[in-house]
């Protein structure tokens, strides 16, 4: 189980931050417990991809509820990437009889449906399509230019979110605390839904 993922992703020992394992309640996915028990709080490939512990999951739950109201309360957030994008399991959509993966994007304010379950997401999507899933090339550019690897309670945030006119460039990125970023972006996404098309937005800066 997760053999291909494990052969392509190396744990960041220096970033290890043990967290309480998430207590999974009726996830309808027998693989989730195993993933969390083995990797809860782990970071991979210089912060590119991280598995949630209970503390981080709690922060992610608040963000998702705030930014994307109306989604099933049975959605299970399980991981996040260097840009603070959250991966979750959606029991409403099934792939191979198991809950399918959702991605919540703070930068764009969008939810993306990924046609994978937990196993195929890790062993196929994150291996064969890591650029599409994790923006690996952009991550490499960030490391070359800035050299900062986010810790487990951090992410690389957009200074001005893309949904408010920000540019998808290294110059529009900065290190941020996860709690701060998710809290502020959740509020902005919710408020932006009420803007009329073409509304001019001033410069927005997200920082710790």
C-alpha cells in the first residue's frame, strides 16, 4: 500500500513535527487510518507535500467551513502542500468504491475534484502528475530563488490572492503561518463572492 508514493517521496527528517494522530470517525475508507497512523505530521520532498496531524486538520477544517460553506460535513481533510492547498476525501463522490479526493485552493478560492481515491492519488497522481497536483516546478523555483522550506505550521502564501488579481509569480509569494493564512484567506474568499463582476480590489498583503 502506497509503495509507489514511498519510492518517489522522501521524508523531511529535519522538519519532523510529531502530532497527535487524527481520530477518524466513519471515513468509509479503510486506507485512511493506515496513512495517518504511519505519516501523521510528516513532510516530504522539502515541504512539497505534508500529511496532517490533528492540530493541522483542525485548522484546515475551520478554513474549509469558512471558505466553502455547504459542503458535506463528512469531508475528511488529510494533507496539504507547500502552497497551503488542502486535500480531502469526499464521501459523496466515489472512485473505485472509495471516497474521491478534493483539493481546496486558498490562492484561487476554488475547489477542484480530483478523479482519484486515497490510494490512486498517492500512487498515481502524486507520482505521475506531481506538477499538476503539487506545482513541483514552481516549488523548485521558490527554493532556488528564496531557499525557504516551510515548516509544518507554515506555507508559502500569495501576498495578493489570485482571485483578487494577484499574479502567479515567485515575487507574489512569501512565507506565512498556516493559521494566519487560512484564516484571512477564508474570510476573503467568503467576502469576494459578494463582489460585482469587475469590482476593483486594492492591493492585498498576507503576512504573519
